[in-house]
C-alpha cells in the first residue's frame, strides 16, 4: 500500500550533492556577498519577491480556506495530511496542486469512482466513496513543512482529535448507533511520516521520541489516540510534488504479495478487500437465494438458551434500554459461525456486541438536563433491583430467531420477518466472564460525572427510530403475550418481563411526563447482528 517506492526530497538531494564545504570559505563567501554592490536588476527582483510574498499573505487571508471534509456518515477511509498547502488553501480543495500525486493514485486504484474528476470533487468523496480528508493542522496553511516546529504541530493535536471524535459521533447518529462506536472509520492513512511521528512523540521525553518510522500499517497508535483498535492505522510516503519518486512507474509498482501494500497511497486490493465488502448478507431482492437459505441451517443447530436481564440503562442521546448480562455461549457461537459462513458481511457494529432491548427514545424536541438524567438513573436503579435475584421468570428464552427486513430502525414497520426455530435442546450456561465484562463496562459509564455530555447530545430522537430507513438484522423478538402461541412456559416468562418493562415506563412517565416516545411492545427485540444497513 505505502511502501512501493522510495522518495527523497529535492532539498535533501541538493544539499547532499553540494557537500559540507569549508567553514572558513563559507564565512569568506558570505562576507564578500554582503559587501558586494547590489545591481539594479537584483534589487528589482528582490523588491518583486517581497511584494509577491505580501500579496500571497493577503490572498491567504481572503482565500476559501480548507476545513475538514469528513461528512456525517461512517467512512471507510480518512486521509490525514499535515496542514493545508498554500495552493490547497487558495483553491479550497485537498491536494489540489497539479504536482501532487494524491488524486492520480485515488483514481488509479479505484478508491475514487469514475464520477470523481479530481480535487474539485473532494466534497463528493464522502458520499460517493466513503473517503474523508483532514489535516492535523486544520486552518493553518503553509507549504514548507520543514518551517513548522514540533511545538506548533503538537499544539494542533487537541483540535485534530476533537474533529475526529465529532465526526465519529455524527456518523454514529446517522447510522442509529447508541453505543458511540459504530461511526469509526475502517482505515486512517497518514499521507506522510512527519504528522504521524509528531502524534507518536507527543508527550514523550526527548530521549524516548521516535527517530525513524517505517511506512505501512502501524501496529501501535499514539498515546491518547481517540479511535478504537478496530480502525487500522497506515503511514504512506508523501504524495507531495516536492518529493522526488525514483520509481519509474509510481502508480504501478511490482506486486508485493497479498499482505503487502502495493502503492505509495494504498492498493485497490488491500482497501477494497477490507472496505468494499458487500453491505449485506441479504437484500430485499435476494431473500430466498442460497445466501439466505444458509441461515436457517445455522439457526437450527443453535441450542435454545437464555438472556438474563441485568439493568435498565440510559444510553447515549438519552435512549432508554434494558441491558442483559451478556450473550450466552450458543448465541456467541452462532454469531461467529455467521461471520465464518458469510465473509462478505461488514464488521459487526459495536452496538450489537452487547445484548440489549431499546425501549424508547427522547421526543424530537426534548433534551435531557443533568437533573433529569439524575432522576432517570435513580429510576433505573430502583426498577433494576428485581433483576438482582436472578428470577427465572424474568429470563428471555431464546428458542427462535429471525431475519427482520425493516422500514424503520425501531422495527415497528417490517417488510418481512423470516423466523426460524432454534434447536430445542436447552443450554443453560451463563454468559462468559468476557461477555459479562463487556456489558458491565458499558453500564459503569452512567456513573461517570461527565456522562451527561453523552446523553444530552443531539441525535437518536423519535424520528431517527421511526423515520424511514431500510435495513435487515438477525433478531429475537421479545413478544408481548399475544393470544396465540404464547401460553407455554416461554410465554409466561415473556409476560412477567413485559410487566416489569411496563412498570418501568410508568415510573418514568410519572416523574418525567411527556419526555419519551415508547416503542410498541410488538417491536421490542434483541439484535444478534445487523445484516444490511
């Protein structure tokens, strides 16, 4: 991806060819130059150069500038530059200098679709290609990277991290995520070594700082890096026109093997293998094909098991949920088998890695205050006491699962629901320590003094869940004790659980009336895994 050819800057090459020289001779030459009369032509050129610098400064002040271009949806790739060049700042587009290799590489690899013309379409790349652009030094134009000190670079880091996290939050909201982790990009690629080294050296003692860095995938991230380990970090050679590339064909270097980068930016093979997988196991047009027919086979081999409710919980953006202790071993195994059988699936969203049922969302015009959050946490704590006894009547018996093709994220409008029975042999094993730990880690966030900031943010309101959105997920429906088919032991347990849920809703309405939109009983479910959308 990034190690295809070796590059050296023109300035470094010229300095190397000049040699060190004699200090005395240099001093003598300097003295001669300072004492030599300046010709009118030279003086004129010097004046023109100064005038040009002043004009450029004025142009930069009135230029369009170059903000981060990350969009509001999840991205497959974010390209990170050092800071805007003067050319990019004046044009208002990333990597706009005709000498820069970036857009030629993006087009050559197929990362940029054929509809993208070049830098002038950088604002379209988020929607059409899932590619975003940002600089560490957003808002600070300068062409000569060597003129920027490490201290200046590191003063930009806090803003850079904040912009990344703001994007992730917006991307989560656009995808209906309430865990705050689903909006992270698959790959972050640094278009040069300098910016990544500055991040790695931030806060390090001088003796511990990196002196050199290899291009390619980085297995270690900077201290304080805001994105999770699931986001791969890559360092590329710079695509700047100031860098001289010795490869005779920089866009088509020799193949280096399936795990090795092929281009100075990134190979189509590596990127598309990771990021361009089909977005769904099934679609509205493919239900009934062999892709879908494999699922009932897997489900039929999965033992019936139980989910144990553990707590009512206020999730991000104020969404109220019922959290369970953890996925039991049969469901964990099922999820792994689905991924192994269907490698075309996207990486699992963090939101379905811990079992929960979303009960309701804030109404569109509502926002939680700190006092309201305190009140909700108190209600959740009181109403969750019933779960501490581990009453079998409250357990969710998972003896069925189905593919829900939905029109809205709350699953209150379904285009179809293809349900399969699980193996009726019962596995009563509790969730593993790892599964329980994952849930507890999320639940303890509610005790963080700064948690109100997360629950008070915009997004994930009623319209988000009930507005039109097409998708498909493998779910278990809780069901609400409808007359037919729910009179057995499973149905009685469901009835007890729904009584507990309704009591919780009632208490919320009594103490905070009119704040929440509650999802219908028939729509309540536990998501095993998203399949599409």
